[in-house]
């Protein structure tokens, strides 16, 4: 994973648009949360367009880290020692949940 990270961050920096697919278990994946931080940094610094896709998860659950999404996020927090990182991820999740995006569910593709 460490070999991929610089190339991934470079690709994010070189993009005009970033799409984030947020799932119920998104908050369990540290690398997704770190990518989210990078994307939001690029949104701020380079005016990158960010398009969130809420797939089978309510943006309100992400915004307030509630429901199943919140439970996943809390489980990650229990495993992590770095409270500063958790606060950054929490703020990033709130920010992305406040952006205009698309809400899709499993039934959308059936």
C-alpha cells in the first residue's frame, strides 16, 4: 500500500474532479479516509470539484456519524490511538456529507 500512496495522491492532485463513493463501511477503511482528506485538501487548494456518491447510506448518517455508519466509525476510533487523525476524519466526513451529490441504493441497479 505504501508504494501506491504517492502515485494515488499525485493522481488526485492532477484531477479536476474527484468522485467519492461513500458506503456503509467506508468509515472502517483508514486508507479511504486518508484519500478523503487529500481530496478535500485539493478541493480547497486547487478548487477541485468533488462529487460525493452516497451508495446505500444516508448523508445524515455520515454527517453526524450516526447509525451503522457511525458504529463503523466508532469501531475504527476504538482501534486508533491518534485522536487528532480521528478529528480530521470526522470533520472531513461532515464536510463531504454537506456537499451536493447523488444518493443511490441497491435497488437503483436492479
